[in-house]
């Protein structure tokens, strides 16, 4: 009888702990939040930061940019830049400093739902998708296929259900839409319809941006409402490394700034190919290029919202191929963000990519060590942090779900350990030891912090080998395949009303049918 009571107590205690573990937790009590503060990892010595910055100033003043557009030349020279006899636009140090004094800091990226607003002040860390993959990885068949417009909408819906992916920047190219203007408009439509989080997109012509802004005004309710809370930002490769402007991209940048759209000033040189082979030089060139973009933005409109997008990539110098999963990629990304913190500017970088072709050990390892160091460095947004394979050629929807677990763990690393009298737990230790309890499993403190101090994965498996066998040997990929199917069969966001959707379709060539977005015909 006594044994039975003891077993019942143990069983009841375990059941209560399981119930507590599975109980919903208030948002403010969760173990990690969007915007955990990084800065713990510093790959650059503090005394080297001024050296890197001085090199950036020299690059801008002595080398400058080729191929500036007439508008860029006009506004930048009026701002203080100089056009040389060789056609290069050079930017003196005092002009860069002028832009730094005018630019917007403490930037907020708005979601369609305010609960998804991203505070980019200081070294607050967030994770985002990104990329322009031309293929989708099929996790079930372990094969590749062309990416389609439907894939963008589907992946936006998946990310809308991923707690630790805070923003959705387009992941792939809609290869089933041939006209570039229609493809870019549909890309934005599919992303905006699929998630209430902030959306990032890209355009190839300024006129395409202008047309998309008209659609976004409808979604927002008016142009005034859009300008008050712009929920789409432009990812803009305005520079062709090394140190050449891209004409069409500069025009896209102009239209975005004038239209109230936040911009990601993106420099994506490849170390050893289009950027210096030494990592310090690659950081300096990336920052020089982005600072040049910041001058242009503030010459157009002082204080326009802009994120410094230093994205220097890595070459495998044996082949010349890009290697997004290399440790050097993590170092470059972290160093760029460290300089951003030094200048107190909102920063975004690329990390979490993999050179693997499928969700496997290589893919997980490369994503983990590159995303973790970028987050620990204090990157405001770590782009391309989920789902990207084959050095950005492929994207895997199932991986978005698995990477959500991984990125949550990265945020937990960023958050670190709080030290207080309560967390040091001397009273609990004394009670366990002097009360001959032998363990902490039943202590009030253990029960109290099991959800607030510890983060638990949704898809990764922590079962014992025996329990794992009894459960049919589940693995994260299989779990993600099932979860993906559940989301895509049942989750159709309705934050954009039917009335607005019909207005959009009446004015713009939307490719997806209403049934494809769960609205019927």
C-alpha cells in the first residue's frame, strides 16, 4: 500500500510537471524574446575598429564610386561629394560624417500586426529569411525543382508560424512569372498576404517599385497609413563590388526613399573575388560601399530609414565558388556588425546559409555556427538565417521549421545568464542539501523556472534511445514534413480583407488564384 501511494505521488508529481511544461506561457515570460541584446562576441579587437573605419574613409575619399547616375551625382555633390575627372564620385570624410549625423538610428521595422514590430536599436538581435533561390529543396524526395510563386506564399505562411523567425524576406524567385514587373509585384503580394510580419522584397526597376507602392497603399488603407507604418522594406544591391554603382538599383533606391519605404543598403562582395581576400579588407570594402549608400539616402531625404547591409560573402579559393557555410562567413558577418555597433547604426548581415544540398548534418552545423556568431555579435537582423542551401541556390520549406528551433537556441545563447540572489539559489541549495532531498526536481524553484529559464525545441528530439525506438524513430525532417503539411492545409492568414484583395486584383495582375490563398473564387 505504501509503495502504491509513493508511486502515485511520483506519478502525480510527474504529471503535474508535464502539465506545467505544456501550459501556455505569457509572452513576457518566455525564455527568449525578439531583440535579445547581443555584443558578447567581438572578432575585432577594440583598438582595431578605428583602423578599419579609417580605411573605409580612405576608400570613399581616394577611390570613390564608378557609374553614378545623374540623380546620384546631383544630390550627392550638392551634399558635398566630388565628381572627379575620371568620372568617379568621391566622398570626403566630413561628408560621410554629415550623413552619419543625419541618419536615422533606433529604427523600427513595422509588421502588419504591431506585435511583430522589430526594434533595431542598439544591439538587439532578430532573425529573418532572405535569398533569391531559383530552386526549392523537396525534403521528401530529396530532390530539387524550380521555385514558383506559390512557394513564396507558402513559405510566408510557414514563417508566420515560426516564433524565432521575426521577419520574412523573399526566399525564392517566382520562375513561373516571366515578366519582371509582374514577378516583382507578385513577389511582394504573396509575401504580404502570407504573413503579418515585416516583409523584405527586391525590385529591378524604379517603375516596378512605384507600381508596388500603389498596391501597398491599398493594403495599408491609404498612402498616409503606409508612410506612418511601412511594413515592407527594400533589399537593394545598389553597388556592384568593388566600388561601382548599379544604375537600375540606384533608381529603385531613390523611389523607395521618396516613397517612405525602409531600405537595406546591401553590399555583397565575395572575398577573394569581388572583395579583398583578407577578411579585414573585405569588411572595410563592405562598410565603405554601404556608407556611400547611406550618404546617397540622406542626400535624398535626411533621416530616411536605412539599414546597413554589409553582406560580404566568402569564396572557396580552391574553386572560386561561394561558400556561405564557411566559418569565415560567420567571422565576416560578426565583424561587420561589430563595426555597426561601434557607429551605433542599424545593421543587417547574412549568416546561417549552408553549402549542403539537403537538410543534413552539414546543413545544421554550418547554419548553427554562422548564425550563432552573427547573433552574438549583436546583428540587428541576421538575414538568410533559415532555409537556405546550396550556397543560396536552393530553399527548403521544411528547414524553415527546423531552423526555427535552431534560431531559438541562438537567441538563448545571446540572452546569456542572469545573476541575482534568486538565480544563484542559495536558499534552494541549502534546503535540498540539509533536508536530505538529494535532488532539485521537486523544488519550487525548478518548477518555477522550467519554462522561463529553459527553451525547448519543437521538432528536435530529446527522447532516450528506448523511447525514440518505441515512438517509431522520429527524426526532425519527418517531423518538419508533417508540420509543413499541416500548416499549408489549414493556415490561411486573413489579415488582408477580401474587399482589399479584390481591389488589388482589379488593379494589378495577381497570378495566384483566390482559391490558392484560401479565399475561394
